[in-house]
């Protein structure tokens, strides 16, 4: 029987063609192949194998089987197809997430390098002669002599030393060899093996349920709802160990690798002395490192993988357990095409691979909570902090009434919080201050005409950054020199309004001159290793006050933090988004969760102008269920997620009218045959009306039938191609409505 392979060609055109399989070749789905394309050739991935017997014409044959073993498992191919269908994006685009560039191009496969080793060392006289006559040869010999291992040619000076090396090889003093290289991104760090902790009764019960599910290969998702500090990570570690002992692999997704160094460290330490390798996938890997890590995973050398959202595509051959830590985090949603949600895909993958899936959080998403209530998910609770600490006391301070007169320059700091900080500094305890706004001040405002300096490309005020003496756009990065007078009415007196982390840092240093203060936000984190170093210094108590944006809200476990201050809880509350309250509740709870993790009790002070907002009050009482109940009522009434799936179609263009017109056109077509189960919104300017120089318009659609919603939108968009200068973007299960 003749066989043909359906091949997805690499590249943006989304081409799928069939090719003949030369007899005797073991071509399977997931294999990478070189195939003829038009007059040249190209590379691609085999999607499926079918019979070629009925074909009337002869197929061009595959030219080369690049890897003898399929690179992609059939499970991953299925996941890719699912992703492409559901999110309405080309399969090739998804494939780029599955097979990163580094893996597609085989030039990184040069896993060997030339190394130089000492063969017969020269005698003392010989050496003295070499030193006199050939200083370069002498330098090479002394370098090699002082190194315990052979040295890579590169480190000896590369091709520049070729003639000297030749002479040394000819004299028999050194040899050149090929040696495999392992580009281990963590090679400069050592991990001390850690032992499992004795689980407390709640953890024990959780582990029994999870291990049982792993053993029986159950796919009903498990929601692990554990308060901050309840020991969820310890549960993950022991469940992972159990999975490995059963001969299967473990995938752990975290919101952001750079911000969760402690989680990565705990996994690396726990499995440091075992035969199971740990691979960490993150965006900072070099092409070569990515290639190595990918193949270590594919070959079964690394059986534990930790990654951010794209880690869901890690090529683990025998998945037994997927863990999604902080499952409520919005960073699981990719903000560029393909706009998939790593958490949601992990559920799809668990069903494809028949493995256990655990979603963990102290503040589960309402989607997951709703799934528990409708019995689609299994719930496990960890209600107490591990090791008997109590949850911190949360005080809500009404900033409308707080006396702030004493420190005029510090309107952001209530007296209560100031005293709290002083007390901790005196007691040599640590403080975390949280403010979700970076920069020096919010904006430059003219008191006479009310003019606010805005970005010329985006419809947002520019933020003043003191260090650079610039106004910077937080959307597109556009920068401008700070004007001395109002650009509008030309009067002097234009001044800064509001405050950001940079300003707070400066003022704090004035109020607490002896305190060692560090700031972590998108600006300071730009320096390489800045996050890691700052957290390390904080951990070793070289820093007293850590000030930061949401970067410091989650995952950190520092036992000597006894005070957490939230400078302005209202910032996330007033976002134009139906999830604003949910986000505020999550942020409050997560930030508060950083306090009181050691032997000392923790206190949290929340400053707000809206002290009675339900999300703040429920967070104050550590009452997730109460919060979820009232929020779900609102969502049900207005048919918002989780009672529906929400999607957004956005048009963007530098021509305002054309962006608007295109979307109106799409809207009309959507309306024409609208299925009853779909709620169609009006085309409106996006809340962020302009970004990166492009005007934006959007339509929101909702339906309880996700499949129907997705396919209907795709079908309409397919027959409504936009003009060349307008982009139309589909975002299924959107989280960002700006
Ligand atoms: P979570 O991930 O739920 O916020 P962690 O896993 O970070 O909680 O645990 C909080 C702290 O409690 C950590 O310092 C951890 O080492 C400790 N811990 C967890 N489980 C136990 C246990 N069974 N016995 C003692 N300490 C524990
Ligand atoms: Zn801008």
C-alpha cells in the first residue's frame, strides 16, 4: 500500500500539502521533514499519514526525514489542532509555540565542541625553551596546566591560536578532542537537596486525593484552594514525587518564572539528589539553551518541567501530572496571537494525555470556582497555614479621614502606616509596601487650563520618571523631555499629580533615613538578574523595606515580614472591566499573604478611599467564599463569565475612520445570522482608544456555548476580510478589555 504524509509547511502561509513516503521510510505524525516546494524545498511537520492508493496523480516524495523519531507526540499534535480551532488562529502559528525556532533549525544541534587537553606534558627544560621561543604556546600550556578539565578551543582563544596549537599537537604535548556540551543555564548555582516535610493533616488529605487520581489516571480537574502559606507548594512537591515514582512525568506551570524564583528553587532542591532532571523553560533562555532543554525533555532526561504559559507545550513524553500554580493569574493568557490561556489548555492537555491536573490558588478564578460548584471540578481545601501560623490581621484605613497633615510631602502615607513601619524597623523586622503604579508621579497637569500631558501615540497620560528626567508612556514606551511650561496655555506652573513607586521610594528614604529600601517594578527589573538579586538581598535581610508593584504580590515566602502596607487599594478597582473587583480581591489577598509567615504575627494595613467596597471588605476577613458568592450573583445577573464565555473582536488602524468602519461592517455581518445563543455587543471605541499610534474599536460577544461562539466568529471574519491597513483581531475568552 502506498502512503502519503500530510505536511504543514513552516512559514506564515499556512500551507498543508501531501507528499509521497518513499518505501521503507518510517515517517510518522510529528516527524520533521524536508520536502520539495515549488522550485526549491522547505521544511515542515507531518500532521498525519493516509493512504495514497486512490490518488489519480503521483505525489512528489519527501526528500529527507530530518529526525528519525517524531519530534512531536500525537498528544501535542492534537493539542495544537485544538488550540488552532478554538482560538481561531492558524495552525502554523500554534506550531511555532510547540516547536520553538531553536528546535526547528537544526544548527543548534551542534552539541559537540572541540576541547584541548594536555597529552604528554613537556619536561622542565622543554617548557623553559617554549617560554623563551614561543610565548603563545607557553600561554596555552599554562592555561591548560591550571585547569582540571580540558578547555574548549573557544576559551583558549579560538582560531587565533591555530598555528601555536598545531605546533603543540605536533610535539605531542596536547591533543584536540570532540566533547559533548551541556549548556546548563543553572551551572553556576548549586542546589542543596531538601527532604520532604511531614505533611499536616490537611496536606495529607490533599495528597491522598491527588495521588489516588494520579494512580487511576483520572482527568477530573482538582482545584486546590489553599490560603496563602497553607503549604500548597509542599503538596505539589510530594505529588510530583509520587508521579515520578509511578514512571510518569510532571509539568508545573507558574505565572512568571522571573517572579517566582522561590518555587523554581524549591523544585530544583527537592529533586537535586534524585535521578529525575528538572528543566526550566523561560523567555530568557538563549537559542542554544532552549534547544538543549527541549531535547532533554523530549528524550526523557528531564522528567520535571517548570514553565510559564508556553510550558504547556513542553514535549514531555509520558505526562502523569500537570500543576497550574496561582491558576487565577491573568499572565496565563497570551496577549499576542495565538491568544491561548495556558491554564485552560492544561485542562485540554490533561484530557488528551489522560493525566491528573491540579489547579492551585489562594484566590481561585471565578471560572474555576463555578466549575467546582457545578461539580465539574473536584475541590480540596487547605484552610490553615502550614505550621500553625495564623493569617495576618488586616486593617483597612479610610484615607478620607486619616490625618495626613504631619508629613506634607507624604500624602500617600497615613500616620498609622508610618508608625507601623517605624515599629518594625526598630524591632529589626521586615516590611513590604505595595503600590500598583510605577514611575515618579502619575502625570504632568496644568492647574490653569487643566491640560494633561498625553502620549501622542496612545490615549494615556505620560508618566514622569525622575531618574531619566523624562515623561514616559507605559503603553508604548514613547519618551518626551519634561516641559517647563504648559504646552497648551504656555503658563508656567505645570506640575506633577499623583505618585508612583519611584516617588514613594524617595520620600520614604527621607522619612526613614536609616532604613535600607529597595524597589522592584518594571523599571528596576530591567537590569539583568535585578529581581533575583533584590529578593536574595531581602531574604538575607540586607533590605528592610521592599517597595514594589504587583511583581511582589505573589509567591514570596519570607518569614521575617511582619508588616505589609497597601498604599492605594483603589487603583485596580476603577479599571473599566467587569473583572476589576475580582482583581482587587485577588491582589489584596495575595499581597496580605506575604505577611506573618514566620513565628511572628503579621499585620496588613490597607489604605483606601473606598473602604466599604465589597472586594476590600471580604479580603479583610479572608472570606473568599463570601466574596465569590456575591460576585457570582452579579455575574449571573449580567450574564458575564463564568456564566458565559466572553470574546472580543478588535479592529486597529492608524486611520480612525477605517478602523471604525471595518468593525461596523463586521458587526453587521455578525448580526445578520446571529444564533440565539450569542449575545452581540455594539461596536465601540476601546477604553484605550489609541495605542502604538493605532486607533482601536471593539465588540464584545458572549455565549454559554463556547464552541458555537468561536466557530461563528471565525466564520464571519473569514468572509469579511479587512482592508490592508486595518487589523482585525479575535480574542476568545478574553481577559483584557482595554
Ligand atoms: P503556599 O504555596 O500555600 O503559599 P508554601 O508551600 O509556600 O505555601 O508554605 C508556606 C511555608 O510553610 C513554607 O515556608 C513551607 O516550608 C512551610 N511548610 C509547608 N508545609 C509544611 C509542613 N507540613 N510542615 C512544616 N512547614 C511546612
Ligand atoms: Zn504611547
